[in-house]
């Protein structure tokens, strides 16, 4: 009757059945449409860029795990996310060697040094990108035009710049919509922005596909919808007020929403679960903070774009948001401490 | 020549050229007391307080030294006066409010050798700030110091419970966070101008 | 100054070690930067070029040496209660002297080191050596200690300065290292680069320590 | 001229400052015995708590205050303790050294597992899941919480999944006592030889199903030991050290070897009649 | 979550595990056979163990007292069958420890008739009589907690019971005992309510039922006897609504203070099956001999709700209903809070509400544990709004005291919602159970040290 | 240091050595003052010479063909030779060629850039009525981007001949210096900006614009009165 030994395990004996690697994998799927569009718009260079950053990220993670004697954590897919995300935030003709360096830094300094997945207090891809921005400010603000003839057959010369060497550019487009507005007061067409018919970082141009990916993740309950919604709403409302006050000096809210890396940041970067707060309230405050910083930096700061800095700063604040905005424990007036 | 507005002085001292993250001032206490949020907040408060006081002192001393024609005594006078003022404050606080002393007092001796305080005195003199500007500058520097300390303390408290690799643990990790924060603060550049 | 027969057992260890040890301790085993993590402000602030690092290191070493000597020779004269204040006075004096000396040598160098020369006053390394060593040891011992610590400090500063200059400006002591078209890693000469470089040096030291512990 | 102003200015400044310090020195002087620091430096800084104080600093304070004797610190070396005693001019006050002893011998080769536990590999955790699945509900689960918790590397799990205490390294800090969910560890004076390596409260041979070296409460040890030394209580022998001189006779007739004699080499000797276990592999898992 | 439940009365957070109730909720309660040998631990309830009053070898009648209450927080134990006391010794228990108990050998021809004593009329009895009667009947909470019911019903001085809450939620997946009891024993339930209202002095009673048992709710509300102040409240389906605190919040909109009792917000909560038992036993002065148990799970051949004598060995039960060959795990209670069984020689006790048997196919075993990614799913699931994510990390780093001091660890009642949703498969509940044990141990040690 | 091994637990603060404390501290203070003063006095001439040389170097850079320089300050009505105590914003340096003819004026200007103040020195040649040289004294602009104002040849070419003609009224400029987007310079008084360093180049333009508007008319009017001094300014 009882043929085999009983097993015992702890309650609960039921599981929802969505595991961390499922979530991570689906985030990668959600980023694919935007990545595909990036390749379509900018051609072979971006393809190589994305492949480089992803491969570098995975390789770094694997080797670091090996050296530190840990089991390789590559198959939880989080390294792939970091690599792909970093690739998407870089200019299309960004030299591959720099992207490689960025990916290594993102994983090694942004993630592994903090203890790996689950402990990275900053979004690793943004750490990588922030270091690249500071290290190679010229290369990272040189934009390659979209929809060039022969983009599927030719590779931009800067893409293949020799390691440690300064890249040379063959086709340089004027500016991104944001810098065009900031320095020259020219606002791009909203429809072009939404469809990605402008220049900018590889993956940030087509807002619609990014939103699509976000909706997919929200529908599968793998992303906290409150983060992108509160960021976008804050940016819309704040810039709407400013635009209403002075339409000449401040761009329209729609322009603010669809230009630059806001969509990519709000949907895929600010939503990094590890670096964002835990509670519903906390997440909304976090989103509002990011939105606020984005508007402040874009409208009054020295830089045309501030999404990356806004998210990194909010990441740094998130432990404090967490400790301030815990849920009230049932039957008490006390909030549990978070940090 | 464009005058620096008080608002700009504040933003500049607290965010753009943050004393800790851009000028590397007060790194020792920064590394030392940023482990716990509570101490970090108190330390920040104490430093801001002392900055305000020493800013006034430095302004006065500088005026005095220029008047007597001995600007070369600037450094030694600053440090001696700051050190003694801090000690005086410590004694005063201990006498007037033991509660405040327990909260802030233990940090006061640490502050004497905090380069942020002396740096503030030197910079405000170098920039030729007047009395009000000096005070705003001190307030901004203190706020920036506190902000950096509090941000790092939050992160470090969280990372206390993280599987940080053994070789990174400690100062290296704190410096790493500081580096990333320093990069993030670059986003504030150009504000308030 | 040979009144040191009555030392407690606690300090006997210091006596046992030879003079060479006193010197080498600061250089390597108790390196002020990598091991004791002291005097961080100049370590980070003025190491964007090797030249600055060297100058700063030497300036600090000079102040350290002079103040150690003075503190050590005055140690029976200074009452315990005012010792810290006296040390600060002594240190500030030598810093001022160094400040003027550097200005006399090169205005350019003085400009690039900026206020950090003055800030040597509050370098915890100097005060801690004065308090922990010079106030308890002979002039000769203190000199050796200061030399060791000073050289160790300079060495550490150079470690950072060289890395930051090579990557950040593509040169070393101002001499170009790479062919034209080298891409400077500008982050290295920014504040963040200082934090990162020091973090990575500390990390390397830790790895080294760990390796040594396991073998 | 400059020289005079400078000297006057700085002289005045230092005078004021010195005056202030003098006043401060008179008014607000808090004395702390400098010997506390010195003594703390001589202690091992392990903060293990074996001395009964929360850490080395409080212990140092107690030492200087004369409330404790250096011998309480079982972690530091003999010389270190003598140095402290010499420094403070007090007696050494040596403690009976204690070590942690495990009241179980049911390794994988002799004890049966009834149900296979799945989950977090920790005794504390396993014990909460239906007792951990070991046949003998009193026995060691073998996930090594004690090994993990030991700061002194004194506990090592052997190949049968039983913790082995290195008596040289053990400082009797008591961490393993707290960590064991089955309460199998206790701190025993090193000079005591007799030890019952079992905690099961069952009587009779049925327990041998679950563990071949369990105490069957036969009472032979109590009969053989000098009067009053061993008494049977709740189906286990209880040793009253000090009631009579310890004698090796007590273990000789034990049929399972549950009562042992710790010899001078730190090995547990079994009695003459104890059955010899030659199985090296794990006992087959019993079908419930 | 809060958004979607707007307008419905319910508690914060919670989860929706698959219910699996349809497999047994249509099957009427059936009487189970007597096992040849019954195993009766004297500690089947929370509180002091019962004191045995029979001798080895003594013959007892079904319903006869075997052990009397060992104190106020304790209940007596009655013989579930007529038979002979074979042995008084250590018996295995579900917790995995051995504890004192009675081996009772059933007479081969033991019948269903039960020894009765003086009954208690609900109209004439005083509240004290009723409480005493409930204790004498050996009644404990049949929902699973097995807390002596009379203790719970005792309204402390200065407190007022405003509402008697009957817990018919049964939120655990798979289990349908309360569902069947409500459908089949409405009369007993209403009789029990009469006793309970009198004992607690409550002016009215509310029966709380989850929306997945609408038939039971309708059946009960149709049959409310004239003049009995009872209403039936249907609440949305959500786990763990069956917990006292959650039920009070759902039905009354009040929160039981941390560390407090339902009576602190004017409520007394009693399980419907317990109520039915009171209604059935008290008029006749009987004691508990048997209880309804749901036997289900993918590994069971004859699923159903059975009336099983207390003390029946698990092995006998499983042999009777038949189990699959590749049986892997057996749980007592529901899948969310039930305990895995390591030893089939343990027996059905008064607190056993269900027996679940899972085979190799259903048990998720090789779940890889990932680090916490702070997704917040557990925070959104915890019904008492703790921060399981942070507590899990603290537990991993053994910061138990911090968990208790800053995170209200002791308020956790181990419902399992956090572990259920955790994508990283972190054994949160196990961590918390362990940490609570350590905290309790340390508090006890501290207290002891203070006394010495 | 004569510490004994058996310190009594109830040791009181030593009170008798107040005088010694005062004496020690003041003594050290006086010694320090002496040391500092001596150093200061010793290095003063060298430092002054170094500083002057550095300034002269800068002036040579912005005023081509200059051999000697002379410092002046504006007292509100007229220019007088520098005394050394004037604030920087009031100073102006005149440059003279070997033959003693006026090569132009060097003026400092300050603008608010991306990461703080940008201090520049520019050269104004009243003969050409144009700016003829430009040198960044101090800037914290981002290396690689903002620091192009020091290095970008196209940008520096702006200041080889940037028109600052004085208007007909003699009190203001005909055209103030204005900023133009990179590559869109059309007039001689426009500064061609740098792509990617817009803020920094704008800041420089603004600094020059403000400074020239104030100084150039004054200098143009008084240009005849500047003669080479026999000795260098301080």
C-alpha cells in the first residue's frame, strides 16, 4: 500500500507558480519589440550594439560567479535584461568597445559588488550608462540619423572604433528632439516622436512599442503598473502647467512624454523591482519623485535629458521611501520599519 | 559680471558641487558614520550647525586679519578658532540641554577634524562672500552634506543585509555607492543658473 | 631621551620591533590609505593627475614629518589636557609654511592643488600619528614613523593618481602615453572616478589579503 | 611690523583658547580609568560572552572594577590571562573549563529516517516540519546548525551527519546550546568522564528500530556505578557528578553503548558489551 | 487589490489560491469504520494536557471519560469507542514529538451507542453552566486551532460581546467539512447558537460564509428558526478570510488590536462545526467522540467527508479510503496551513479538519530559491500588512530580535500567503515560524534570567 | 611619559598645572606665529614675482605682439595705475609693443557655466575695435564637453577678431556680442557656439558681452592716455 518513503515539507503546500526567472524572461520578451524597431531604424550597427552589450553582460556575470566560487546565476535572465537595457539606452552608432566596457561595469560594479540579483540598490544598466556618460560624454551625445539608406549592409564607422581609441563619425545628425528644444527651441512633431521617426538612443525612439511591452508585462502581473503611470502622469501634469504658464519657453506635455528616454526609463528602468520601493504608496511617491526630477532637470538643468539621473537618484532615495511609507500593520497604529 | 544669487549659492553648495560628492570634503566622517541612518541624520545636523557657526567666525576672523594686515595667519586662525568654538559649543550644549548633548554632542569632537568645516571657511573667503552669502553657503553645504550622508546611510543599512562579496564589504562598498551617487548628482549640473 | 625603561607591556611590542619595522609598517602593513583608511579627502580630491598626487603626497609627508618631530620633542612640555589644541597649532603652522613654499615653487601647481594644501591641517592621518605615536616615542622613532607613513601615503596617492591620469588623460606625469586618438575616460578625472578608483584599489588590497590568508 | 602683529594676534588667540581649555579642564572633567582600555586590548576581542558579560569591553570594566577575575575568560590563552592578572595585581581565578557535549550518537549509519525532509537545510527549520522526519524524535537532525553558529570552528559535522566538538577549540560560549532545536547540547566540565549520549525517553527495545545506539533504559549503568552516581529518571540515566568518584565500570555492560567515557584524548570510549557498529553507509530509509 | 474589492466588505490584501473544493463539496458526510486500535494523545488541544483517569487494562464504554481536564485551559477526553485500554505510553503526534497518550483497543463489535450523562437545557442553564458543559464535552475549536472553546467564550470582566460571529468561511482550499456541516447540520448549528448567545450574552449572531458556498448560505438563512437573532453574511472569496481577525474585519469592519483578542472589539468567533457540535452534544451531556474530516487530494481514491472517531490512526484511514502508489506527502489540515506528516502512526485528533494526500506528480519539489527581488508580491499579499520581504532577508541574516522589535513578527499567524506568491520561492513562512520560536525562546530565557 | 602601572582608581583631574597649560599653549602659539611670519616674509617676493609672471603670460596670450604690460583701475571717472588692493572686476591691463605703442587691453570676465564660474581673460584692441584674444583662466566645465571652450579651435577662432565697435554716442557698443548656434554665425559680433557645449559657450559669450558693454566704450575713449610704465605693475 505505502510503497515509498513519505516526504515532508513546510506549509504552504501550494504555490502560485510564477518564478523569478519567469518574470525576468518575460521582461526580455517585452523589450524585444522596441529592440526590433531599433534594429529596423538604425540597421546593423544597433544589432551589433545590442548583441555586444547582452553578451558582455552575460559573460561578466558568468565569470564573476565562477571566480567567486558561486553557482552561475546567468540563467535567471537578469544579466540579459541589464545588457539589453543598457544597449537600448546607447546612441545607435556607439562604439562597440565602449558598450562592452559599459556592460562589464554595469554587472560588476552595479550588481555583483552589491551582492548580485536582489541586492543591487541601483539599476545596474543605469549605473553602466551613467559611467559611460561620464567617461565618454562626446561619444554618448553623438547621434546617428535614423532610416539611412544602406543601414542594413553598412556599419557605422564609429561602431567599429578600435578599443581605447576615439571614434570617428561618418554621419552625424543634428540633435535629439530634446537637445533641439533645449538649445534651439525647436519642438519635434508629436506623431514622429510616438512612432520613433526621430533620432536618439537606440531603443528610446519608438514610444508606442515600449508602451506595448509595458502593457504586456502589466497584463501578466510582472510589473508594478503604478511606477510608469505615476512617472508619466507627474511629467504630464507638471510640464502641462509650465507649458500653460509659458508656452514659448516650455515644451508641450505631449512632447515631454514622448521625447527622450522617458518612456524607456519609466517602463523598463524605474520598474526594476530591486531598486524600487515595496509598498503601493511608496511606489507612487517614487514615481512622482522621478517625474519631478525629470521635469526639473529637463526644464531648468544644464542637461537636455535627465531620466537616467532621476531614476538613479530615486533609487538612492527608495530605502527612505520604504521606511517612511510602510503599510500600517493590522491592528496597530505602527508601521513596520523597512530598512 | 553676473552676481551669484543666494538661491544659486545654495543649490550650488548642496547639489551641484556637493561637498562630499564633488569636493570630497568630510570623507572621513562620511565613511565612518554613514552606516546607520540615525547617526547619519544627527551627524548631518551637527555638521550643519557647526558650519553655520564657523562660517560666521571665519567671516569675522578674515575681516580682522585683513584689517591688521596678517592674511597669512588665516589658516591657523581658522582651525584654532573652529576647534575652540566647537569645544565651546560642546560645553554649552552639555550644560544647557543634556538631551541635545546625547543626541548631537558625541559627534562634536569628530567635527573638529572634519575638512568640510575648514573647507567651507576657506572657500567662502576665497569666493569673497559677504555675511549673508556666507551663511547661505554654509546652509547649502550643510544640507548637501546631510543629504549625501542620509542617502548613503539608507543604502548602507539596506546593504547590511545583502550578500555583498567579502572583498567588497566595508569601505570599498561605501566608496562605490558614493561614486554612483556622485554620478547621479551630475544630473543637477546647470540648475539654478 | 632614554627614559623608556618604564614602558608598559602594551607598548613593549613597539619597542621590540626594529627601526626598520617602524618605517615599513607605515609603508605597507599599516598603509594609512589602503589599510587604515585615513586622510581620504586629499586621496580622492587631488589624485586626478600623477603630478598632483605626488606633490600632495610629499607635502603631506613633509607636514607629517615636521609635526611629528616637533610634537615628539615637545612631548614632555605639553600638558595632556591641551595636547590636541597644541598639535593642531603645530600642524597648522607647517601647513601654512608648505602652502607658501608651494606657491613659491609653482603658481600653477598651487592652483591645481587648490584649497587641499590648506586642508592638510585636518588630515586625520597627521593628527592621529601625532597623538598615537609621536607623543609617546623618541624623536628618532617618530621621524621614522612619519617617514614610513608619509611615504606610504604618497605611494597610495600615486597609485590613484597614476591610474586616474593614465585612463583619464592618457598620460603620466603629463607625458602622453598613447598614440593620438586615444579616447580619454573622462569619468576618471571626475569626482566619481576618484571614488571608483579608490574603491577598486581597496578591493584589490582585500583580495590580496584574502589570498594571503588562505595560502 | 608684520612680525609683531602676527605674534600679537596669534599669541592672543592661543591665550584665549588656552584659558578656555583650562577652565574646561577644571569645570568639566570626566575621569575614565585608562586601565580599562589596556585590559580590553589584552582580551581576545572575540566578544563571545563565555565570561558572562555581554562583550570584552564590559568584561574589562568588570575586571578593573574588581567584579570579575581574568580566569573567567576561557577563550584567551593562559599567558594572556596571567598578563592581565599581573597587570591588575589580582588572582587568576581559573574556571573549570567547560566544553559542549552532544547527547546523541544517532548518526546516519545507526539511526533511521522516517520521512524525507525537503526544504531549507537547517535543523531549526526542519524540526518545525513534523519534527524533521527522523525516526527518533529526540535525535540529532544533522543539518549542522551548530556547526554554522560556532564562531570558533570547534564543531565539524562528520560523515554520519553528527557534530563533533573539538574540545581544544570549544570555548563553551553556549551558542550551539541555543541553536540546537532538539536541545542536545549542554556545557559540561571537561574533567567529567561519564556521559549519556542519548536523550530518548522511551523504554525498551522498540526504540532500537529507530536507532541502534539508543538508551533502552535497562538501568545496568545505574546498577554498576558506585552508589548514588547514576540514577534512572524518565527512562534515562542521570549522572550526579560529585556524588561519588566516577568509575569506568558504569559503561561496561551498556548493551548499546549509549553511555560513554570521555578519555583524556578527547575520545568517547564505549563499554565492553556495547555492540559494534560496522555499517558505514546510511541506514536504509524506513517505509512509514 | 483594494480597488477591485471596493464596495465589498473584506480585509486588506490576501490571495486567491485555486479552490479545489468541487471534488468533495457535493459528497455527504459518511460514517467511518472503527479502527481496531485507537491512539489518543492526552494533548489534543492547546493548553494543559488532560489527566488520565483510567488504568491499563481497564474496559471503557464509548463516551466514557478517559481523561479529565488538566486545568482551566484544558478539556477532558472521552472514549471514542468501547474497548480496553491497552497501554498508557508515549504516542506519536503530528508535531513529530512523542507525548503521553492512551492506546485503546476497540471491541470488535463496538456499536454506535454512546454513554450519556445529564443534558443541559439551553433555556434554563446559566451562562456558567453552559461554559462548564462545553468544557465537560471536551469541545475545542474544530476549525484546526483546537483551542478550548469555553475559554474563548468567557467574556472578561468589563468587556461586552456585541456580536457572536460564526465562522463558516473555510478559506483553505480542498477542505469542505464546514460546508457539509452547514448543509447537513443546520439544526445543530442553530441549537449551538442558542447556547452560545446565552453563554456570551451577545444580542445577535452573524454567520460569515464565503461566496463560494452560496448553497450553504441559502440553506442556513432559509432555516433560521423564528425569533433567533441570526443573520447570514456572504463575503467575497479570499484567503485567509477564515482567520478570526480577517473575518472580524470583513464582517464588522473592525481590526483586532495587535496582541489582542476578538473580544477587544466586541466579538466572539466560533467555528460553525464547533457550534454544531455544541448544539448536538450539550442537550445530551455527551462528549466528543468523532469529527467530520475531509479526505481529499490527488492521491486519494475515495475522496469525501467522513465522520471519523478521534484517535483513528492515519494509516488506517488512508488504507480505508485507498491512496495512490506514488503517494508522496500527506498533510493534516488544508494545503496552506496544514502540516506534513512524517509518521503514519499518528492519529486523527479533535483539531484535524482534513487529510490531503499528494502524489509525486503534484508536489513541487525542485523549486530553485532565488534571492528576494523585492517585487512586493508578499507585501501585497500579507493580510496583516507586514513586510515579509524585509523580514525574510532579516531572517536569512538571523536578525531575529530586529524582526520582532521593528517588524511585528509576532503578529504573523503563518497563513502562508507570502510564500504562496513569492516568485523567488523563499520559504518565508518557515523562516517566520523559526524566528518566532527563537524569539520566544530568548524571551523565556531573559525572563528566567531576570527571575534568578 | 612616566605612566605608572598602578593608577589609583579614584584619580582626580590634575588642577595644579593650569599655569603650565597656559604657558605651553601660548608658547607654542608664539613659536608658530614666528615660523609662519618668517616663511611668509621669505616667500613673499618670489610669490609676487611668480604671480606677476603668470599674469603677464596670460596677457601676452590675449594681446599678440605685447612686450610690456601695465595695470590700471577704473575709479569711476578715470583710469589710474594699480595700487594692488582693487577688486578684480575693476582692473584692466594695458599691453604695449616693443616700440611702446598700445597693443590693446586685457580684461578679466566671469560667466556662470554648467558647473560653476568660468573666468576668462580677453584682449581688446581699440585700434581694430575688436577682441583679439581669449584665454580661460579658470573653469570647471565638464572635460570633453564644456572644456571645448578652451580647446575647440573653431570656437577660439571667434575671438581672433570679434567686432566690438563703439556706437556713435560713444557710451555703448554698436552691436553687443551675441550668441549664434554652431555654424550659423553671420555677423562679426556674433559668437559661433559649440555643439554639445551650448551652455558653456553661451556662458562665455554672455560674460564677454556684459564685460565689453561696460568697458570697451570707456577704454576706447581713453585709449590715447595709456603710456608704457617704467616698472611693471604689482
